[in-house]
C-alpha cells in the first residue's frame, strides 16, 4: 500500500513510518517540522519506498500525483508546552489540516485514520475513560487549543463519513513515551529522564498525586496498525491501563537510574487533568490489542536511548 503519514517526522509518526516500511509498504512522510524533526527519519531517506515532503497540511491540499491508498493523520504539536507555544498552529492543523487531508483522501479514494487524544475527555470526572464518555473540557482554558482542535477534527471526520462515505477512523491516543521524544518537549517522561541523567531535581507539578497511564511507543504503533486494517471506525482508545501517580513515576525513574534524586515542587498548571486512564475494552475486543510492555521495561529502553543521544 501507498500510505501518506501527516506528521510523519514526529515522535509517533516516525515510528509508524519505520513500522509500515518494514511491513513492505510505501510511505510518504509529510511534515512541516515545527515540532517534528528530520533526525527522526534520516535513516529512511535512502529507502526507495520512502519519501519526505516538507509541507504544512493546514495550508492547503497537497498536490500529489498518482494513487494513494491510505492517509494517517498524526500532524499536531502534542505536548502541552508545544501546543501552548503554538496555539494557532495547533488549532489550524486540527481543523484545516484535518479538512485538507480528508479532502485529499476523498479525491484519491484513500482510507483515513485520525489520531485523536485522551485530551478530548478533558479533566475527567469518571475513570477509567471509555469512548462513550463525552468529556469535561474547558473550551477557553490553557489546553483548549489542543482539546478543541481534536474534538472539531473528530466531528469533521464523522461528517465526512456521513456525507462522502469516506472510510475514516479515529483512535484516541493516551500518554505515550519512548525513544525520539524531544529532550525539551516538556512532557513528564523526557523531563524526568533528562533531569535524572544530569543529577538535577525532578520537577513535580502540584503534589504529584495526579495520575497518568503510560504506553510504550511500540505497543501504540501496533495498536495503530491494527486499527488501520480493522473494520472498526472508532473512536477507539489506545493506551496502557496501568495507572501511576506522577510521584510514582519519579520514584521509578530514580530507581532505574540508581541515583538519589531530590524533587522540587512547582505550580500545577491550570486545567491539568487529575487522573487519566484508558478503558481499552473496545480495543481488546475489536482489535485484539492490548499493551505488552510494562512501564519498568519501557522506561529502561527509553532511558538507554536518552543516554545515547546526550
Ligand atoms: N508534570 C510534572 N513535571 C514535569 C512535567 C509534567 O509533574 O516536569 C506533570 C503534569 O503536570 C501532568 C503530568 O505530569 O500532570 C503529565 O504531563 P505531560 O506534560 O507529560 O502530559 P499531559 O498528560 O499533561 O498532556
């Protein structure tokens, strides 16, 4: 198959490029490189089944000759620090980028998969979060640029399904970590690892009792690929169900690095969800998917990678 991956030079996108290439597909990687990086894809540039186009999908419909079988749209800043730095770009890529790539899929008669997010559930008052939960999002809050752009995109996809019978799917991705996260992307896993490796205190926001459920990148990519080829349209949650407090995460990382590390408490950012844990009943049932890599194992691999790039 010929697959276009929007956001293909990002953290998740570049791993999906690798996986689809190794499965024998042709991959067109499209990225505007605001948070993605050529470093993530450089090992594929010599592959004749791989091509890279620097392009912002929010700016128009990509002119592409020939056929196209699939579009996977992963394009968006995804860390709170990034999307707060690029609020308008984030809203544009969720809204216009999704519109433009859906239109390209319609013209090419390609299938489509959209990466939505656990952030559509906002600061949830139910846990774990199932796909039937409508969420608790502050529409003018400090995360709204990301949350609302993804919510709008989901609605647009549903409209394209209805109006144009487009085969368009939605996955809702929960916290994911692994090699190729940027050192300075501001998310908790790269922050703690980089602080721990340089002997700095770990920055815990708030009291550290808030929870997240961390999925290793290889597990997530497997889930995305299963969804691409499933009958199911979603939305389907993809994430790891093992829930940890941020304090527990800090302790785990300190233990693996084997250093006694101090912590500094910093202000909890506004609208920071107090808990997050996916209900993955649907993914288990329809995709026969569930994460295999435990947090301990995934952190060891991720820490090794961060050590190498230092
Ligand atoms: N966090 C933290 N210290 C950091 C970075 C993040 O305590 O240096 C907390 C953050 O407040 C949130 C959780 O870790 O409660 C996960 O943050 P992240 O930015 O990784 O992703 P989010 O799930 O909030 O989008």
